[in-house]
C-alpha cells in the first residue's frame, strides 16, 4: 500500500505532518478528540488549516497485534468518496515518524 503522507508524533499524543497525493499537498494535524463521550466516537480529529477533514479510531491488528490508527478523510478535493487510510509506524524511520497508508475501499 502506498504512503500518501508522513506525520510525526508529538509528546502530547497528537500528530503533525503532510498529506500528499498527485493533486493534493496539505499540512495536517491529527489531534485527540477531547469531547469523546462514547466508544463509537472517534479517538482523533484530522484537521487541515483549521478545517476538520476527518477522524481516526485506535485499532489493533488481529494478525500482528500492533496498534494503529484507522483514518477516514473527506474533503471536496478528494471527490465524492471518502478516503480511508491507516496510520502506522514508518518502516526504517525513527519511532516518532508514522506513515499515512492509503487503504482503498474498493
């Protein structure tokens, strides 16, 4: 699966970096959802330039047992469909660097 961005994990548990595709290059922040009041609500909010473009949920891989964040992104630049991605530690990089891995819905 191709990486469509990279983010760095901050000390407060948030992430900051860039989402990059052939037609999009945007700074993003993935911040804790401080108003979460139910398990079905997202653990994170995804922001770009102060605009909410998605959400993220903490997950654990059934095969590897590793934790990751499942992202759902939506913005007019993405077209009429949502963009799904997983946030996991980038291979071969520092421990605080994470890849945004595109997860096609089709």
